[in-house]
C-alpha cells in the first residue's frame, strides 16, 4: 500500500505532489487527503503551492506536521492525555531523581554543581527516549560486555537513571512531544480520521525518530500512502537521507519511482557509486551565472548588503518580496540585526521565529527584581528596578502615602547612592545593611571637601527629598521580598511572585486589559514561564528561594516571543531547518563561516558514538550518531542551493565587529574552487568606500547613510539637508566642531580648552577664595582643573568595583584616627608633654574601634579580609607617627592646639594688585603653637598618606615654585589669624605616613616662613600669578604627564588625540606653564630637613655635644 517517489524537492517532488493532489481531486473534488510534512514552514509552502500557484481546491485537504497528526489522532480518541513536559521540568526532574538517590544517580551526584550538567544529561536521555531504548535489555547487554566503553559502570548508571525517568513519567503521567507519536500509534485502528482518508501523503522528510517511524508505519498499513522523499542517489550530499531511506523506507515500498525499483537484497552491497561529488551540481544551471559570494566585516554589513540587493530586486526587477528568502543556519545572532537593518531600509519581511524574551527590557528588569533578596539587594539591581519605565513608581508612592507632585527624579538616585558608598544590604542577617546610609543622610547638612571647598548646595532640599523617596521605595521592596519564606514548594513561590509582580510592574495583560500586541506578547511569555515553573509542583519538594529564582531566570532566558511578522507578506527570513523544501526566486544565505554553517559538532560526552553504534547495530535501536551531523549539515546546504530558482547570494564574515579574522565555511571554499574565486565581492569596511560601490547605490541609501556619506565625501553641511534631518543646524555645528578638533593647524583653539574668561567661576574665587589644592591642579594640568573646578564633574566610582581602600581612603582614616587621639587628650585635659609613649599607644587602641566602625558605617570598605589588613596598617602607621610626634613635641616645645580648622588669608604684595584680592583658604590638619620670647609662634602640620615620599616632597621650596606643593606656603598665609590673637607662622610641615618607606614609615618635610621673603618670595609670586592669570583668562588646555595614568578625568581627556597634542605643542601659554616644572629654589631659601635629623641636632646641642 506504500508508494515512494524520490528526487530533489525542486522540481521533482513538488511536481509529484501536485500531480497526486490533482489526480485525486479530478475524480472527486471532495476526496479527503492528508499531507504530512516535517515542519510548519513547509506546511505553509505546500498550501501556497497548491492553492495559489496551482489553483487547486483544498476542500478536505489536511496539511499537518507529524506533531499535528499525533495530536489529531489522540484528540479523536478522547483518551486521557498526559501533561506536557518542557525542558525546565525535565532538567529539574533529573536533579530531583539524583538528589533522592534513585538507582543510577550515584555516578552523577558529584557532578551536580557542574554548569550545564542537567541540560546535557537530559539531551542524552532524550535521545534514548526517542529511540525507544529498552533499559532492561540494554543493562543486560552492559552486563554481557557488548559495549566497549572505558567506563561501563557510568554507562550502566546512565541506563538505570533513564529507567527511573521512564518510571517517573508513568507515575506522574507526563510526556514529551515525541511521546505523543507513540500514544497515537495505539489510536490508529479505531481512527475515523484515517479511515476516511483516500490517501496519506508524507512529503519532504528525510529522517524520523523511532516514535515517528512507528506512527508512519502504522498509518501506511492502515490506509493508502505515498512518500515523497528528497533524495538524489548520485550525490554524496544526500548520504544522510540515503542511509535512512535504505534502512527504513525502501523495504516497505511496493513501488519506488525516481530511483531503482529492485529490493535491496538484489543490489550489490554498499552505497551506490555517485556520478558527481560537487556542491555546484546542486545549483540550477540558470542560477550559476547569478551566484555571488559576498565577504563582509561584521553581521551588520552582511545583512545591509542583502537588504540593498533585495531593494534592487523589488524596485528594479519586480520581484515579489515573498519570492525572496534570507536564510541563516540559526537566527539567534542574526534576527536582531535583520530586524533593525530591514526596518531602516523599509524591507518588508516575515519570520516565523520570535526573538528571545531576554532581549526585552521588561524581562531583564523582572530578572533583577527576582534576584533582589537572594543577592542582598545590590545597589545596581535595585536602581535598575525602581528606575525602569515599567516600574509602577507613581502607584507605589500613592500606596505608600507618598506625594504625587513631580518630585521623583530617578536620574539623581544613581549619584546619590554612589556618593554614599552603598553597595547592598547585609547578606548575614538579610537586613538593609548599607542602605540605611540613606536614612542617616536624609537630614540636610553642609558638606565640605578635603581642601576646604564650601558646598552650600542650594538644591540640598531637593536632594534630601530624593533620598527620602528612594529610602521609602527600598524599604517597601525589602519588606515585601523579605516576607517570602526561606523554603517553600515550587508552586508556593510561584504564587507569591504572581501576586508581587503586578504590584510593582505594569502588567495589564495578566488582567485581560487591552494593550499593544507586542507588550501583550511579552507579558504573556513571562506568565508562561511562571506557569512552566509551577508545573514542578508535581515533584513534591521544598526548595530554597535561590533555587526557585535560578530556575525562573533560566526559564526566562530560554523563552522566545511569538513572532509578530509570521503572517506578514514579505521577504522570508528563515533558519536552515525551516527553509527545507521552500523554493525562492532569489536566496540570500548568511553566516557561511566555519563552526556556524556547518555548525560545530561534537560527540556526546555521556554516550559516545561507539556506544550508540552498539545500540543501533547490535541491539536494533534507532539512535543517531552525533558525528553523522556533519552529513546532515551538508544535506541542508545542498537543499538550500537547489531551492534558488534565479539568484543566489552566499555571504560570510571575513572578520567580526572587532576586526578579528574569521574563517569561511568549507562549503564556500569548495564552491570557490569549482566556480572560481572571481565571483567573490568584498564589501569595504570604511563607510566612505562602502557606500560608493555596489550594492550601495545612492538611491538605496537610507537618510542616515546618505547624510553620513555626504559628510565624509564633502565635509560640509548643505542646505538640502533640511529634508533629511530635523535639526540641520545642530548637525552643522557638530561637523564644524569635528573639523576644529581634527585640524592640524598650530595654535590652541576653543576646542582645546581656550574657553575664555569664565566670569561666574572667577567671581566665585574672588568671594570664597582659592584653595591650594585647586591651584596645584591647574599647575599640574589646566584641563583637569577645568573639569573638576569649573565644570564640577564628579568621577563617582561604582562602590561595587572597589576591592580595597585606596590611598585617599587610607589617608582619611589616618586623619580621623589622629583627630580622635588628640581630641581625647584635649577632652581628658592631659598635656601632650605628660603623655608617655605607652599611654599614647593604649589610647590609640582605645579610639581605633570607634573610628573604624564610623568609617565602615558610611563607606564601602571592600573585601572583609583586605579591610582587616587595611585597619592593621592604619593603626600601625598612626602608632609610629605618634611615637615620633611625641618625641619631637617634647624637644621642640610645640603643643598641638587646633585640629582640622578652617582658615583664611590674603596673598601678600608679591602678586599684582588685581590678584591680591583673591583670598586664600584651606583646612589645616593641625596647628601647633609655642611661646617664644613672649610671642606666639605657629607651625602648620599636614598629614600625607603615601606609599613612599617622592622626590618633590623632599624640597618643598622647589615644589612650591613649580606649583606642585602650594599647601605649605599658602597655609602659612592662612594661619596668621587662625588663633584669634596675634601669632607668627614659623613653618609648615608635611608628615608623611609611608608604609613602604625604606627608612621607616614616618617622614617629615617642612618649609620655613621665610619662603615669602627675598628672591624666593618674588619667584613664588610669579608662579601664583601665572596660575591665577591662566584661570582668569580661561586657558584650560591639556598638559600630559606622569599624573595622567592616575587621573580621574582621563576618560574625558584627549591626551591621546594626535591633533590636539600637535596644536598644544607649540603654544606659548602651555610652554610657560610647563616651564614652571624646571624651576629650582635658591639653596639659602630651601629648608627641607628630615625631622629626625633636625631634632637630633637640637638634642645634641642641649646636651653640649
């Protein structure tokens, strides 16, 4: 009752199908007919072929996939159908079986934490299921040592686990899609659907699973059947299909057309000798002359080239878009690019494959929401959730009693949390942890910087309100998510999140509200993932919230949206499997690179091909060999070549987006060898060259491409651009700026930092004063000063990226420790001269825990171990400094009097009159005082944390002249009135805490007040004049140097831009500022002495030595 027709899809099998339908319908137009095809896309093609191209009536003609046929037979019988099982359920079922210790699980228990284990294990067991392998007979074969496996115990464990899966399927009444074929076989004898079929036509398949094969045999024995099988016996490209045909189909046939009719027993053994082994023979002769091989860089150029050629075919040659195909081996990497490029070029297209759900912003946001509690409310995830457009911010504020005025500014929450050093909650107890810094920071307070800048922010009230709103949101999130139990069943957790998600996110599709089709599809897919996870309730186990979250995230990552373009009339965008049997007037095959098409194929690590061959050859089970996939890949490519009727374009990427070289597919190399390499067209990478050649004709360029092409070609903005751009003036300004930036003319320009006087900034300096640190910044690099002081850019590092405390943070801790030490002494009323070294060390140990705790409460301190090491280092450094300090204070007679006090002064007469009005201000770390002949003498002390003092710190007079160290001389000016009574500043000293210093961790360097007298004072005035004049004139050019490697503003600096460097090279103002770096203080004025040596000399004098 079975007839077989072999041949290629086009034209042989399509003609045979049309002939069968026409002959059947001629005698009886109502004759029932079933056509069974392997894919939904081929079913669509068959309907189009018969109804549109051939004009045949399709009354009572049923075009079904194998899966559709099985469902039809089961539904007809009204039998109780088992529940469907997806990949998520299958993988978790395996994990559960292994966790419960079922037979066979012992070999996999140690692998449980291996990434991808359950997916790989299920793929192997699925192969065994689809082959209908009998576990008892296979285990017997293992015992008889029929398998040559190197690890028979592991192989036996795999088969026992497979047996446990089959038993569980029966107990839970769950089934895979392929199991439906087996269930449908039982319904064939009583099927009225099959009984009334005049003919069942199997069209286009070349391989079946054992279940599908059993269903095929049952149908073929129950009613008249014909098989239209794609096979060219003379071509080795069809070897994969030929092997299946000879093993399972040919022996069933009463008649074989299109091939030898003799049964296999009468033929010579072995495959027939092919008359041709060339892929070129699969290309129709009329197509070979129009076959092109395209080489591009990156997928965007590959798809764009196809889009331009498609437009030419549609516009110039009248091709129907539905007659054009764009095919890739898989669409995962190409679909987003195809969608974007085709929409930009206005190419209509239809694709049966939807994009991954994980590409949708809503899905990404929900994943972060699900992980909040498990990951202890990390800062970045919390902000991503509460600032998402789909987050129900207004509704939540109303529910929480918040205000509805436009006070919420989520854009500010990022820098607020960075500034407070918030990284996450407390993972130890599940509390809000560092988020409580928001609560403590809500009360407005004035801030100040380390160099004394005032920051009386007029928008402090607004900032406080934003902190209050964010704190309320975080509290609400924490309260709701913390209410979830630590352990629950799969279904219980799912129900909890089904309740929570609509509360925080706009999900109207869950309540049947009307909305856009795309949004509805996304929300339905998310709900489908939740329902999929809920099915695991049948396992009857309790899991942790982390286990539930991890599985739900995997479900969302695997899910795909329903295609929104499937039913559209346009270019057919398909993967290679979906394109089987579909003809095209013009075909574009993308991604012909090695390991892409053909795909990368490996043996199964759990069931090697040698073991699979024993199952197939010796035990009779139809299980595929993994390495046979190479032959199927070649068959797929041959089918694509034959599906092109008039034009064929084969493209590959010679390099990826980053320029890394890629290898073309071996299929292309074979075709080039046979057809000639001159067929290859290389698409240029440079836009200016690419858009001037085929296929980028001017009329086919998009508005964006045309505009950029004109800019690159002409370098100017034309009046006609008003038709292309909404704001041509803005574009013209941008082009002008680029021309200025790329100019090689000598001399600095406004684009290099010559912005001219900034009246608001200079006025601020006149009112508030100049801090020494800011002037040092200008001397080091004017652009850095501009970014930091004029533009007030704040490089807020993400707290999560901090591994350990940097030098600045360690310095702040040292300052805090010393301040706490001296304040305790002052509070206790103990003169410093009476404090012994041992008492000082004990006192430091007493204040240290509170200092460290207060710092940790308000700052992110990195990893716990590194934080502990940093605390030890800081305490040790401060102890060493206090020991040295006590000894020096006893000898010098100085008494620490003020700590971290703000001071203001005036420049002396060494500066020009306009600049003398600029105040000097700063925060003095410590002011020491002593009496000398009835007058009060002061010494300013500034603490510096550094790994080791650098050369400039040993000669502070020279460093001041060069603009590197302006704190000592300017602090001497600011300290004159700091005590509120007449006092004479004598010196300014740097106390260095340097853990890596060879001669000990403490070093001192000081500058005498005489630096302002004589020649040194004049020269120091010139340095300050040059700096202040540059600020007043608005000269903020780049001045690269060794500091650039550590500059926080290097990302916005053009120091590596050749043209900017060339223009700055010969500028006189830059030369003058750079000339400061070569100055040197006179010997008589440079007083930089090591404190230990100085105090040692004094001690020897007192002893008469």
